[in-house]
C-alpha cells in the first residue's frame, strides 16, 4: 500500500471537529443559565423583603458579594484551566473573593458574640443550610462538569477543585435569599463544611466526571 492510499484509508472515516468556544464565553454561558434559573426560583419562593432587610447591613451585603464573586471567578478559572496549556495562576483567581466572603462571615460571628447556637439548639436551622448547599451543588456540578469535559482537561484535579468550588459558592449565594437569620459560628462552620464536602466528592469523582465522551 502506497503512502497516498494509506492516508486516504486512515482519513476516510474522520468527521470534522467543531471547535469549542473560548473558555470565558462558555463560563459566562453556564453562569447565565444558572442565574436565569435561580432568579426564577428566587422570585417564586424567596421572601425578598427579608432579603433586602438583611443586605441593608453593609457586612451582610459584602458577605453576599463575596460568595457571588467566589462563584463567578471559580467557574471562570475552571473553564480556563480545562484548556491545555493555560496558566496555573487561574487557580488563584477565586482566592480574594473567597477570603472576602470568609472575613465578612467571620465578622458576623464576632457581632453575634461568637455564639455557637441560639434558641433552636446547637444546630438549629443551620442544618438546613448544610443540606441546601450540598443538594443544590449536585445538579450545578453535574451541569458544569458536562461542559468542562468537552475540553478534555489533561489535569482534571484543579479543574474539579475550581468547578466544585464554583458550584458550591453558587449554592451558598442562592441560599442567602432564603436565609432569614444572621450568621453564627455553627452556621458558618456548616456552610464551609458543605462547600468542602462538595469539593471533596468532586475531586474524588474527577476522572469519570471529566472524562471526555
């Protein structure tokens, strides 16, 4: 078999590859879809009067902004790092807003006198916060990983870490619209525990979830 015939045989069954959109565009598409769905649910089920009363306090507003920016920057970082050859510095993108979120929440704990719990007991309503963040993060993570896997990430670990952080922070931000009380130590602890659990599960399942179809 000559070279020309060999090349023709090998290429006869190939299909044209559709190039992916830029990572930033795909990240914004995911964020827009989540934002639209979340807005519809919030308008339908949330008590917005309570929410606006809470965010009228600057510290609470900063806490919400920190959670939202953590979600946005982590998702952008995940899409950027899913493309081979992108700088590892994208992994640090969500760190400043995450620290802002943590600092504002910590300030709330100080304002509440470091109380571990209130009249409802040690856990109180904070257990529902843990369940909310964990449960909402699951479909968000699955949808995000479905989009990320199309880039065939060579290093799935940082992509999974950033992706699950973005999904969990998104869930934590959505929770703010249904959170009728100020943050306490146990509340903040369970919020962070839910985020950590989602990131751990995503990290352990990174290969099957991010394996290209």
